[in-house]
């Protein structure tokens, strides 16, 4: 066995040090290549449509690939693998939730949103409601959800690069988070949506290829027998049959069972309210292409989440829980450690190469997702808050794009600051919080706006602000932020809300407040005509672009 010694949060494999130059070289090639793509695409970005929507020039297949790249984040590749490796069946529930969520997005949101909006989620909401208050609320919600999601990517990047470079301690990890933030700002300001989309497409191919390779090697090691793999994982985990049964994490107490229901609600309903996913539908030229892109995304994402069985249970079968948690307490480095082990171990060339390749793929995953998130939030600030609220529609396209680039820098700074303090949290779990906020604030307003004629501006504001404030407030006073060793601030305890995910409370609140606010206020002026126009637009796309 390779000797391991630790300082701080990361593990250093002594035998891997001789392969460090090879690892760094392979890793750097991936990063430089994606930056090159961004610069190339940036030269083709001429106007606001190019910056926000990639010129609406991508096919259904290309956009489906990009959606997959945007959706299969560090939470999917690193967080879910870590959760499965540590808690077995309960960790795999993340995979199921993320996949099922796409059906909601396909059936309810994808096509109507693409047809009725132009650049941002607020375009669809503001069409039949009062522009300035609705755009303000939608812009704030978009930025908050994006920052929650960005936080997960920052944590993943810090854990991953520190493992790859053999770095120990909190200081270097924080430096890595800062560097990732700087790179993501470059992606957005240079490449816009075109650059981001191409990076996401390349990253999706790399991620599926890397995951397929690990899956092949894991199953080959267990003679293509899933039962043998699961049996070995259960035995190595030290938890026996309980590792393969529900309840190891979410079935111990009544509170944990409610927490599971809350998590499930957030995962299934959250995708249809995620701003960085919603704006991807604006990059295709037709409604048919939007439908096609979601169909491709479902197929690609479905295959990936099936392969997380090999990633998670393979790590559990071939690595000890101590090895995984010593490297990262939340299990976020389980997939790269599995790649190293399946390639021959820390002291082998094969292990070093696989570790470098899988880590580079994971890092490309992080960069692509943070670029999409930063673009969504900066676009919403520039297009909704700056151009339509502050400047009241008088800003030129050039001024709008400049504002988006400045916003990208500011949002990146906030994500870096929060990412520094969240290093001990599992990233799949962090993304579930973003899903809860999106499902509480964005989804009710979108559905009511598209399908309820009586819905008005007051209902939209109550729904967005009510869902947003409730979800964020409950998270702040939950065990995620304080009161536990793995909390964001472990040294203090001011939590009183017992659940780790607020979805079971905040999602119904968001939907309910939309109804109450609407019924307690007057209908919109000329509501029937505007709703009829929106209905035609959402079905045909006429007049939206």
C-alpha cells in the first residue's frame, strides 16, 4: 500500500510525487485547450445576440450536448461519486433525482420559454406583467441561485486541484479557489455564450468519455458482474448490507427522513427553474430544435448517471472510507482517487495518467459550468437590471454587453469569497441547495406566468421574493451553515432549523404566495389580450426574437 500522510484537508500520495510533472502537463493541456476555444469563439462575438444567445446558431444536437455539459457539473462527477462511496444507496438517490428532473423541464418549460423569451428568464415573465418590478425580482433571484451553484463548483475545484498537485492545507486551497474564479471570469468576458457553449460541448464529450473509461475498467476488474461490485463495495465500506439499502443517511431519524423528502422535491423541481439551464434554450433557432436539444440532453445525461454506479460503488469497493475522507472529508475526490487506483495505484505511471486525465476532465467540467453560471447571472444583471430597470430601455447593445462583463467580475468575486469558507461541504449537497432556491423562487412564477391567465405582477413578486427569502433564510439557520463539523462555519452554532435542505417548506411557500398575492390584488390591465398573445408566442415563437 502507498504511504499516505495528511496536513489539513488534502492527502498527499508519496508514491505519486515522481509522476507529478506528467500529471501537471496533461492537466495543463486540457485547460489551455479550453481557453483557446474561448478565445476563438470570442472573436466571433459581434453583438448582444452573440454574447447572450450565441447568435441562435446552434443545432438541437449541439445544444443538447452543451446542456449536458452545463448540467453534469462537479456535483455530478465528484459530489455524487463521493456520496455513493460514503453512504451507498442514499448517495445514488442524487443521480435519480437529477435525471428525473429533466422530465419536468422538458414537459413544462423548455419549449414555451424558448418561444416567449429573448435572452433571460425575465423576458418571458415580463411580457404580460409590469416590466421593472418583475425584471428586478427575476434578476435578483437569478443571481442568488447562480451564486449557490457557483459555490459548489468552487469547492470542487479547490479539492480537485489540491489533490492533483499534492497541496496540503487551507491556504493553498483558497488560492486555487481564487484562480478558478479568475479563469471563469475570463471565459465569460472573452467568449460570451458562443465560447461557453463550445467549451460545454467539448467538456460533455470528455466527461462521457472519461466516465465510460472508468466504468469499463471497474466492471472489467469485477468480471462484468454488478453483484460482485456491489458486494465488494458493501464489504469494504464496513457497513455491510446496510450500504446497499435505503436509510443509511436519510433513514436514521424522523428528521433525516423528512430531509430526504425535501431533497427529492428540490432535485426534481429545481432543474426547471435553474437560470443557466433555461437560457440555453435561447441558443437554438427554432422551437423544434429546443425540443430536440432536451431529448439529446436526457439521453446523454441518463447514460452518465447510470455510470455513476461504477464511479461511486467502484470507489467504495476499491478504496477504504478512510482513504476517501482523509483526502476530502465530504468525499469530493473519490472519483479521481478511483481513477488512480484502477490505473495501477499512486506509484504507477498508469495511475498517474488516469488521475491526470480524470482530474483534467473534472476541472474542465467545473470551468464549463462556472462559465455558464456566471454568464446567466451577469446577463440577467445587464439585460434585466441595468438595461431595462436602471436605464429604462435606453442602453445600447454595446453598453449592455459591457455591463454584463463588469457584472461577471463582481459575481466571480462573491463566489470566490463564499467558496473559501465552504470547503468542507459535499458539492452534490451544495447544488441541491441551489435547486431548492430555484424551485422555490423561479419555478412557481414561470409556471403561473405561462399557464395561469389571472396571474399578475403582485403574484409574481410575492412568489419570487417569498420563495427566495424563505429558502435562503432557512439555509442560513440550518446545520449547513453552523452547528456541525462539516458546516460552513463549524466553530459557531446558531442553527435552529433542523433540515439541511429547505425545499419541503420553501417550495410550497413559493407556490402558495403566488396564488395569494394574485388573488388579493387586481388583475393586470388588458390581461386577457396579453395572455392570449403570450399563449400564441409560447406555442409558435412568433414575435419573440
